[in-house]
C-alpha cells in the first residue's frame, strides 16, 4: 500500500495533482483546500496517502499531514461518507479543532463541505465523537514518540525498511534534528541508502 510520497509536483488541477517519484507519476486526489496549499509545479512535495479501491477504480487520496490522513481514515469508517467528502472534511481544520467543536456540540467545520447536509452532518458528529475518543485513547499509549519521528518512521517503512531497522536508525540521529524530512534523509544515510 502506498502511504507516503515525496517528489516533484508535475501538475496541479482542481482536485488532484501528479507527483513524480523515481520516474513514476502518481495521480493523487486532494481536497480543494489542500490542492491550493501544495507547492507549485516543479517544486517538491511530501504527502501522506490512502489508497481507495471501489468498483469504479483505484484512487490515491493525499494529505499534507499525518493527522489529516488519520482523520480521513476515521471519517471513512462512517457509513454513507465517501472518500471525496472525507477528504474535504479532513482538510477543514486540525483534529484538535474538530474535537473542540464536537465537544461544544457544533458542526461549523462541516458547513462548507459539498454534499453534507444537516442530517448527514448530525450523523457525522455523532459517530465522530465516539471514534475520536477511541483514537485518542489509542494514541495515548504511543505518546512516547513525537509526531515527527512517527512521520519519519512511516516514510522509512514505506521505503521497504523493517520497523525495527527504521527505529534503530532514527534512534542514532542527533536529538536536535526535529524536521521529518531531515530525519528521513539522515536515517537513509545511516541505513546506507541515499534519498532520491
């Protein structure tokens, strides 16, 4: 499964971009907001992805943060919410803001999402409240590793390294290196592979 891509943006359209990695162009679908936040054509981008298969075909949905990907996966578990709507919802605001609005019994983050009426919004709020709480509890068990290390670890695993091997390489890095991209590059050097 493709979960992370890093490469040059070849083209951008209203709801997708083509990202070239190692000579292969991946068509990645984004929310309209996220497409606007992507770097311009010719510049590098790093995105987290979720592969969606249906009777219509296979699509890759992209997110600029690991949190966005996690929110997308949680929302996709809600019956009646498709990948496009889930992508739009996941990009509306940060997970903390979604949690705050749900706690305050609001649904402002759903107001401008195409295809989400009041009935569906109420259903999403109800289901999200339970699912976000469960995800929060699961996340507390793994709070020992910061988010940047999680991103770097995931990227290394998607490059074919075993989880333990990737963890050991990341553990050898200086503590002052916080940026995920720098961690990946340095860990690849430790592992004996140069980044593309």
